[in-house]
C-alpha cells in the first residue's frame, strides 16, 4: 500500500553564518502492506518523526519517491485523495486540540472541510465516532480542558478516523500518557485496525510498545534504516549493533538483577555533518577500523528476510 523509495528529507540551517543542510532522512526505502503495522524506532534525532511528516507531505522531500496505492504523493492531483486516505495522531493530545473548540467541532472539522456532512447528520456522525473510541456522546459539548490525557487522545483518534482513512501515521501516540492509559489507547488502536482494516505506520522510541503492536519494525539511526524485519525476529535476535544496544538499554525491572552491559554511550552525531563510512561507527562497540569509518555498509537481506546495514552482518 505504501512504498517509500530512496527518500531523502533535508532542511536548510544556518551554522556559523553559513547555510548548510540537515539530512534528517537519508535514503530510506520501506514498504507497508494494507492492514499491516510497521513500527519505526530509534533515539531522538534518528529521523523517525520526519519520515512520518514526509509521508504526510509536511516535510521537504529532497529526492526519492513516496507512493500510496501506486500514486506518487508528489503529484499535486492526488493532494485531496491523500488528505482523506492518510491521517495522523500526534504525541501530545493537549496541543493537538484547540482549547477554544468543543469536542464536537474538533472531531467534525475534517468532515466539514471535505464537505462530507453538515447539520444533524454531522453531529450524529461525531457522536458515533466518539462511541467507536470509547467515549460517551455527552462529551460532544465539552472542551479539551475538561478531559483527561487519555480521553483527549481518544478524541484525536476519533478525528483521525473521521474521513475513513486507509493509513494512520501514529507519531508516539502513547508517549505523553500514563502507563495504564497507554495500554487502553493501544487496545483502541488494535480494535480499530481489526474493524476498519487500517494500516499503521507506528513511530515510537518505546521498544515494548513497538513489540506489542507492530508485526514489522524498522530501526532508524541518523536518518537511515539500519535493520528492518519481523518484530519478533529482530527483537529476539538483533543483528545490527545499534539494535542490540537499544535493546540492552531497556531497564531490567527485577530488583537485584545486574545492569545489562553494552548500552550506548554518547549522543547521536549531528545530521548536519554525519560521520563518513557507517554513520554508527563513532559509537559502535565492534567497529572495524579502516573499513567502518570509510565504507558505508550496503543493506544485506538475511535468510529470515530481514535487511541489515552492517559490514559484519551474516551473509
Ligand atoms: Fe558497527 Fe561497522 Fe557494522 Fe557500522 S558497519 S554497525 S560500525 S560493525
């Protein structure tokens, strides 16, 4: 359904009175089948949210192609179709809702903009959407400040599915919520996917959430995909040193358990001036001098179908 081919997203920035570019996404290729969920995981600054914004055409695409059902999203003639087919749920439901709008107006907005419904039919449809995400119709005339964080995120999800989209970009949809509420929102998303055959691009830094929700996962580092495959295979036997380090960084919940070794040190390098060769070599515990700092690794497809961009990946 969604095909991303060699995508590059760059932003102009001024560094010491000189204009240069941030390579936020640098040559990403991905595909996502209808009804499937692809997780995109990585540290802050890995480019995962920018990837989602590029699919929504809210980030400047420097080169590459994004196609939805075969239609190139750069084609202005598919703009209206795209707006209906692709919707987004952002991380922070507090800032995603206008505090001056009732819940009715907030959820009705896409239906009004696209001239789908009006009057009593519009109100009935919004009430139906609220019920779909587990909220009573009495919420129609409430304002966002009267709702909890979880209820606000349910409203945002109701608004996102109002136009019956096919693809939802879920950008850290549970990160701003309490753990118990996170589980409820994940259940809402799962049941909506079953009911409406929705396709999800699920962006998160939370590996547990990705494991619970996504059938496939793409691990991003400094704008590139370093490992991509079925979530259970990738998480149970990671093949890229960065994926291994991310998993080792997850805290051990049992008291008295030893701390895991091999967690990442240092920060992600600046995307303004990424390291030569493999961009991970400055933090990689197994980097090979003379190879990793010179030659960028070409992604290799392993026997189990996953792709790994590392010189040391098994053949
Ligand atoms: Fe580490 Fe080299 Fe593999 Fe990059 S290519 S992840 S530096 S071993």
